[in-house]
DNA sequence: TTATATTTTTAGATTAATCTAAAAATAATT
DNA sequence: AATTATTTTTAGATTAATCTAAAAATATAA
C-alpha cells in the first residue's frame, strides 16, 4: 500500500502523540502538531482508517493499528538514520538536521535505508540520542531521566533531549552540554527551580526549563 | 521561488528534450516523456511561463529561460550526485540507481547537495558517464562518440551510454562493457550493421543497436 | 489551394488535501 | 440534570495536477 507524504506525516504524528499504545489521540492534538485544522484532520483520519492504518471511532480519537505502527516506525527509522548520515558524514550540526530529515524520511525505499544503515554501521541512536528502530521496527527505549528529577550528588552521562528546537540545541552546544558529556548535580535552587551542575570541573547553572529537557543516563 | 516536484520534472524534461538552447520543445514530446497527456502539459506550461521558467507561445512550443535552465541544471546536478553516492557509498549497481535518484533529486537544499558534492570529492561524472554540473551549473560536455560511428582499428575507452534502461545497463555489465574499459573496433558486419570489437584480448560481437548506444572517448 | 491529418488548446470533470463556517456530539460546570 | 463550553464532524469551497472530449490552430498532401 502506497502512502503519500501527507499520510506519512499523519502516521508519524499519531505515533509521537501516543504516550502508550492503547490510549487514543485527539483530533485537535494532531491538528496542532501538523499545523493544520481539525476539519482537515477528520478527513484524513477517515482515509487512514479506510486503509487500515488506524482505528478510528467518531468523536473518540484514534490509535494506530499494528500496520500503522509499523509504517510510523519505518518513517521514524528513516528520519533518524538520515540525521546520523547528515551529522556523521556531511558535518551538519545536531541543530541543523531536522528539517532536512523531514524531507528525506519520505524517500520510498527499504533497500536504500537498509544500505544506509549498514553504511553508518548500524547506529543505535540518532544525533539527539533518540533510538533508531531496526529494520523490523525493534528498538530499546533507554532509561533516561531528566536532570530535574535527579537528586543532588548524582552523576550521569548526557544521553538525550526532550526538546529538539534548534535554539535549545544551540544553547546546549555552546554550553558544552553535548551527548556523552558526564555531569554531576550539585544543588537545586529553591527559589526558581534552577540547578547547579558540574561539568568538566566547572560549576554552571541551568534553568529549570533546561533541566526538564536534558536527559541523563545513570 | 518554490517549485513542486511536478514542476521540477517538467523543467528537467524540457531541458533533456532540447537538442540545443534555441530550439523549441513540443507539447507532445513533453507529454510522452512524462507519461502524461498533452492537455495536462499545456496547463503546466502556462504555469511555468507565469513563473518565468519558460518562454511559451501558444502552438509554438517552449524554450527554457535562463532561470528555468538554471533550475533544470540544479535538479540534474542533484540527480547525478545522488547516483554517485548510491553507487560509491551504498554499493548499488549502475542499473539500480535511476529511480531512487528521481526521488532524491527533489530534496530542496543546496547546502545539503554541496556538502554531498564535497563528501564525494567533487565527482565530474555520474555512474553512467554523464557530466555533473557544478554548483554554478557549469560542466564540460565530454566529446564522446558512439561505437557505431567509429572506423575499424580505432581504440578508445568506454565513457558513457546513450540509453539508460536497466536492461541495457545489465547487459553491458555482464559483457564487461563497463565505464573505463578500453576496447578496439575490429570489424563491422555489413549484413546487419553489428560490430566485432576486442575487449581484454577477446573478440566479441555487439549489435548495431548496442553500438549506437555505447559512447567512447578516443 | 483546398482538403485532410496532426498537434495543441480549451472546456469541463475528477482527485487529494486543504480551508471556513455551521452543526452535532461530548465534556465540564453550575 | 440542565446549561455552557469545548471538541469534532459535516457541508460546501478552493487549489494543484490530472483527465477526456471537443474545438481551434498548424502542418501536410492531394
């Protein structure tokens, strides 16, 4: 079954909006995430339901069928592998690759993407630390915890982000808060919830907002 | 000015159908090359003329404007660089890359393609020997001659093909008639116009059809 | 040069994806 | 439970790209 770019973007959006497999996703949430209108979403949901990519009951939101989930993961796999390619081979920065990968993810060829996977030596995560599904759609969800939830004196490795905006990523880069960097939580300031952490022998302060979006492996 | 995939395919088609810059391309020729109908072509020609990519006079065919030519060459550059990537880095065969490159050529990023060019070390030709325009649209047209036009006892290097169908390319591959291979014309058979050529100390026969489509640098 | 054939364009429909505005269903609140 | 607010769907249009069938223009041939 052929899928259009648009359909693929809807499937991806529904996948990303599902906290877990069972719970339904709202029309409005999809509309917002795709910068479109609820009426347009309703139309597309009917179409995706016809094609058996989603379970759709009027007024009740949607869940992905196994087929839809497979398709969504395939697109996410492509997106993340292209991101690795752009960063590792073409020297793009981690804050520059998202929009390009949004285009490249729609290239329709499993053979191509499997060859790319091999060329990149089967990376497990993309440049933002997000896991890359293998060709069967399997991946491990690494146990990452935001800095905001860690206790003082905890050490760990920066291993992911919860926010992917170029502005945030550029800030992290500039501050040295890059993937693989070891850090240690020193203190939380009660007044505004900001944190003092040590990185490479220095103490720096990060806002609560940053702490919530920086993920650590312990 | 943003161009849709469809508009880009029309521009590319018009470029490929222009034997030289001045002569106009027919509506029907475009329709045939894009597997569409003349009426659809007329509609699109009006649109491309509005956008100043082509010079269009009703019933007189079209030529590319400098802007249209630039755009066409940019797409061709992308197509050919992606082909090099697929063959050199992802181990695709020269007969497998065309359809994939047809998709990849529409990725909209000059930065990406210039980085890819650099990564591939600025190749001058694609896997079929066709020249790759540089970022300014400049390229040398190599002087290649079909075997069918060569005299007996001429030696040369296989450097291009005039026909890109997978069937033809697979045949060449199997027969050892690959880019870079030196050959020598031994004899033309009057009866059917086929040729006997020597390749790696062996004499082989190729049909007139093959001889017309295999290009040699002397 | 008139008649015939071919090519190209117009007119009017169709399909995918979108929109606005209004109606219907569901959820929240008094 | 009745009213209000929110969410979702329907109805009807719009845009890009396509199509078929018919008309118009150009090219070819008698």
